[in-house]
C-alpha cells in the first residue's frame, strides 16, 4: 500500500474493521472516547446488518475485526457475530471492560473462535478504579481477568493513563504481573470525546510523565520478555503529530452503533460532513466514493504548513479531529505540530496543567447536580460519562 494515496490512484481497501456495536456501557469513565452526546443516538444495527457489513468489508480486504463500544458484551448477539467474523476469516478482537463476561460467556466466545481479548482497568486499586469509572467494578474485573487467563487466552490488559493515575504506574504494572498478563497497554489519554471535555483534570504534568516513563523503562528491564509493556507519550507533549489512523481512509474503517461509517471513531463530531451509513450505502461505495472517506485522503486537501512539508508522507498532517477541536478547522495542521500556527494552544493546555492543585480534588465533585454548580463556582470538576450528562451536554451543543 502506498503511504500517500494519490488522488488518481485507487487506494487499497480497509485492513481494519472496527465494529462499535453499542454506545451503551455500565461504566462511566471520565476519559471515554465515545461522543459526549452519545445518548442522542441510541439506534443500533441488527445482527443481519452487522453481518452484511462484515462480509462486504472482508470482500474489500479487511483482515482485522475489532468488537468494541460502549460495552460490546451488552449485545446478546456478540457470540454470533464473532462466529461469523471467524468464519469469514477475520482475526477477531474483543475490546471490553470485562463487565458481563461470565465464565459461560467466555466459553461461548472461545467456541465462536474469538482470537483475542483486551480487558481494561482504570487503575490498580479498588478506590481509584471505582472513582474513575464511578462504579464498583474493581473486584469483578479482577475475577474476569483471572478467568480470561484461565481460559487460555493471552492476557492483554489496557489501562488509560492520565493525571489522576500516572503516579500509580508501579502498582498498575504490579497488578499486571500478579494477573500474569502477557501484554500491558499503558495508553496515555487521547483528548477526544469525554477526555477532551475533562482535559483540565486529565492532562498530566511533565514530571508525572517523566517519572512514569522512567518506571516503565525500569520494569521493562526487570520483566524482560515475560511481559510486553506499551507506553506511548501523549500527543500534547510531542512536537510532531502522530500519523493518525495511518492516514484518513487509508487502512481503518469504523462503524458506529447506528451504522454510520467513519474514518476514525472520533470523526463523527466534525461539522460539514454527512458521513455515509451502511444501511444505505455499500461498504465499497463508502470506502472509495463517499465524501466522508475521500475528503482528507492523500494530501491534495492540505494547506500550508503541511502542503509544502517534507514530513507530510510520514504523518499525513496529523489528526483531523484534533485540528478541529483545537482550531475549529479540520483542514489545519494538527496543532500538536510545532509548525502549526495553533501549536501555542496545545502548549497553553499543558502549561495550565503544571499549575493545577491536587488532582484528587477533581474527583470530589462527581454528581450531575454538583457538576452544574461547579461550572459556575469555579470548583474543579470531571464530567462522568453518563446518560444524564450526555443529554445535558448535547443540549449545550458541546
Ligand atoms: S471508556 Fe469506559 S465508559 Fe467508555 S466505553 Fe469504555 S468502559 Fe465504557
Ligand atoms: S506541518 Fe503538517 S505535515 Fe509537516 S510535520 Fe506538521 S503536521 Fe506534519
């Protein structure tokens, strides 16, 4: 596949199909990447519609199939969809909080041919895990992680890192060691969705990041090959953007619960698009013809500084959603880039984070009514992802 698809060259098909089966979720994570107004969109594709989408994407060449959400275990047809994905020849991956994953369901998923499970924890202790998800789920997660391991899957643990848990890096890695994890993904928060809303509470300090990086390096040395540790520095602390989604419409096809097809999960909030839907368009049309997938493919759409930049084939101008969220214009260079005229805004977010008080204060104001007060009283606040907050924020047009 060419790194930059030229306008007149037919690109290759998608490699990755991400099936966001539902936005429903029993957890309320403060960094959730789902849209902040997810509750205004509750329609979900039927089993038959998901199967048809999987079939069409596979015919275009997709080989990886991720089931995510929300919480994909809330779909009763998950096992049927996994079995169908397996039959089509996909490598299948379940991305789950683990809540609802009983031993019988694990057996059924194994029988369906599921290749890979990724379970997430919010932190290494009950108090912190439960505070960050506004649920009492830590004990259940421990049970589930143990059961996944016992069922013979390679154990993949995902922990989203931010200001409120970065200082617990040692206990998070110790938990992974205790669980016998083979792969620990320490995913620094990407600031979209609820995380962008909560960025004042979640952006870490330089010292926190430096300390965490050093601890990860020390653990890597100690653990050797027994556990792989993935730790990527968050975008806002970089000078060059990441090659977002390996390029717009280049390898990644995400389908939202209602069938809306997106080049990345966050793209739904970009204005001026009518993203296509698998209920009314074929996947082939969506991938090759739709405005939603072709507008930012390749580099013909770029303005300066990207247009004349030698790095454009490496990073594709960075992330369109980040450009829009920070500058209001999705065609700008990703403001994470030091050449972007808006880079100072990213620096300002990070600088402001250095000056904030005790991070724990943010978790003291939790409930919707307190949050409403906090917005006027200048009390630190986190917005928990919840149905109530989603409707409230959608009314504000956030
Ligand atoms: S980030 Fe948390 S709230 Fe959002 S879908 Fe995942 S488990 Fe649910
Ligand atoms: S100017 Fe554009 S292409 Fe060049 S490094 Fe920055 S974001 Fe990437």
